[in-house]
C-alpha cells in the first residue's frame, strides 16, 4: 500500500515541488529575519513573495516549449 503523500507527489509533481520549495523559502526568510525583527505585515509580505517566487521558479523549470512545424523539420 502506497502512502497518500507518495500518490499525491506522483500525480502532481509540480504542485509538490511548489509546496516543498515554498516551505523551504519561507523557512529561510523567517530564520534570516529573526535578528532584524520585521513587523508582522512585512514578514507576511515576504512570505507571500517567497511563495509566488517559488511557484514561478517551478513553472519555469517544468516549462517545455512547444515544437513548431519549422523546428521539427517537416515541410508543408
């Protein structure tokens, strides 16, 4: 029997990568900002930006450009 999280990762690798990278980015943001003591809204905004940036990163890494007829070598 496969655990539910492994099935989710197998079915949704992009979402899984986004979630994992988001958690890592927010953890780094929180850990590095401990000495600066940012306000709650500043920390929330930085976390939101980290989540959006990680989503963009995963999207760009998984992007497969479409192949056009000219590039595939087939003549019309």
